[in-house]
C-alpha cells in the first residue's frame, strides 16, 4: 500500500515517538539491542513492507541488563509507594500525549484496527490511573495473637525483578498491565516483547524513559530486551528473576511453567482461550449479534478472549445462524487504519496457513462451512495476510474445535434441553478464559454464574467474551494458566507476604504452654 492507502506516514510516526537509528544498533538507557545480535525485521501485516530492522540482544547484553536491574531495585524499593505512584501518574499523562502516534504504530505494526490500537493505549492509561490509587492501598492485615501483649500483622514487600514476556496481539497494553502494578509495588521490570512487534516496545521504553529521567529514576527500573525465544529461555531459567509473567500459547506457557517451577520461582501465566457464548431461547438478538460478531472478528480473531464457539439452543438455532450469516456478509475487510473497515490482517503468513488448515480440518471431521473463508488477494491485500472471517457448523468433540486457532473462525454448536447442557458443552474444552451467556432468564443467568456454571476466569451475562475492564482481575483457569493481571487484588502477585509478630511484654511465652527454664 502507498502512504495514502495506509493513511499514515510511518517515518513521521517513528520520529514523533523518538525511534531512530535502529538499523545501526544502539545501547541507551536501560534497553539494549546489540550490533552483535541477529537482525529482527519488523514487517507490517497491513502492507507487507519492512518498517525497520532491530538488532537483537546478545547473552552478554542480557547479563548487563539484569545487573543493571538488580542495582536499580536497591534504590527503587526505598522510594515510598505513593511517590512511585506519582511517577506512574506522570507516565499516564505522557501516554495521553503520545496516544495517537503510539496507537497508529500499534495498528500498523500488529495489524489491528486503528480504533483498537488507540484503545490499547487507553488501556495503558487506565491501568496507570488504577495503579496511582493502589499505591496508597497496599494493605496488610492486623490479627489478634493468642499470646498476651503480642501483636500480629502481615505486610507485603516487593519481589525484586519481574520478567515480562508478552505476545504480539496486545503489544503494549499487557506489558503495562504488569509494569504499572509492579512498579508501584517496588519491583523493577525486564520486558521481552514479541519479536513480531519490537517497534511498539521500543516506543513504550522511550516514553517511559522520558518520565523516569525527569524524576531521577535509576536506570534499570524499566528494561527492554529485544530477542527471540532464546532470550525468553534465559529469563525463565534465571534465579535472579523471582516472577515471570508470560502471555502466549498454552504450549509456550507449559514450557515456561515447567522451567520456572523447576527453580521454585513464580509464574503468572495468561495463555490460550477457547471462548464460548451460550445463546438461550430468551436471548435478545439485538444484543447477541454485535457481541458475537465483534467477539469473533475483532482483531481478526487474534485475541485470547476472541469468541470461538456459539452454543445455540435448538429452538432458535436456525434464526441465529441466518442473522449471523447476513451480518458476516456486511463485514468490510482491509487496511485497519481505515476506520470504515471492520477486519484487518492476520499477523503473518504462518497465521494464514494455520487458518487454512483449521478450515480444512473442520470439514474433514464432518463440519459444514456456512460462511466461506479464503485468502484475499489483489490491490490492498499485497501482504498476503488478509483472510475472510468464516463460520462453520461443528461439534464440540471435534479436535479442531477443542483447539484454539488464532484466526477469525467461528464454530456454531447446537444444544438441547436446559442451560446446564449448554454449560457442559462450554466447559468441555481444555481452556478456561472467558465465557458468556445471552439470556433474559434470571435463573439461567444466576446458574451460569454459580459454582455449577462456567468454569472460566471470566463469566459474562449479555455481553460478549472479548474486552475486559481494568478494575477486574483478568485471567483464566485450566490450560489458560490460572494467572490474574490488572485489577482487583492482582497486585499481590508482584509482592511477597510477610507475617510479623511483636512481643511488647517482659516475658517470652512459648507455644502450647511449653516451659523452657534456664
């Protein structure tokens, strides 16, 4: 695509964000991309063009980053939490200033719509705002002691270095979900972004450094290491990093969990989803259609919360299917920077291949394609990453339905009888991230939310599976990994709990009345 077709001047965006000299390699502040490392090309799925090349971090560079982070932690943890919160507040203000160019870069480098790119930056702003208030609320508890003239309480201390491994589909927000909380808790962070989206990561680092420099924050509180899976392996096996927060596939998460668990470290895992919406006979189709369609095709089906399955009652199955087919016929696919389009590209041609294989497999297993898929070609689709959102009638027992395909493929499943049968289908997959029920029956809604209902970390009524507010803890169960990020009390993941007992008497009573005379 030409500049006029994409709607942006990418060099102007990079200049606004202070990104330059990437091809020569650089070492500045607390991030390293070494001239000794291999080149990582950032190629836009929007038009297939090379945006820039970044030199990856070497093992010696990584070691320098960790040592810098260790030294910075000694200083950062001594700064009062409300003061750390104020620095995070300033980062939110800076992100407001950079929202438009950063949102455009997210859209161009990753391929999500411009609205979603800007929305992702807004999520960063929101979590910073949340963290500011939280910096004055890192509460412990005071307990009554069974011993006279004793006081018991618990308090929370920072862990040290938090390692963050993020995925391409949310190239900036998930990093900030972790850092905003970790920083106010007194931790320092080392981030390995997806090698598919290195430029957005560098932009975030540059913006953060502006704020940190203004506040005399020591180098090493925010660190960035650009590299492939080998850098991730260094992080997960490093005993100097007590917590690894990793977002990605279940396969990747199992590997991370095994390595980190082997050294008795902590893992915060946000892995795959296979999310379903249950549609009951009382559901309002005016609510169902936008929730299901956006959930299935938003970000071209590349969200961990994307809607993969619709579980529809047999009495309304045909009407729901027909209205969905009609809605899919109105979807506009193309340049995500054009706000008239609904669906942008997949991240790369490997994702396109996985999409094609999934459509072949569902047919091979006995499914029926009712909205045809396919790769789009011609003007505007030169990258080879644009595909048609597809719908297939299937069975929950199909192997392909049990698997998460990161693409806009929606499976329609039919259920009979009561809502408990639909819930059994929904829960009958290995993943457990997000779920939803569309119903105007209060009993069905409450049953869905009860301990007999959804086994997912997120359960919604009359809204879709995708999208989450900052105030709630985000994460899932089963093969989704069990992690929780963002709101509620997710901050506790980034701290260690300590129980304290103070004896303010003149004697030392021992437990269970034991006498120990000297």
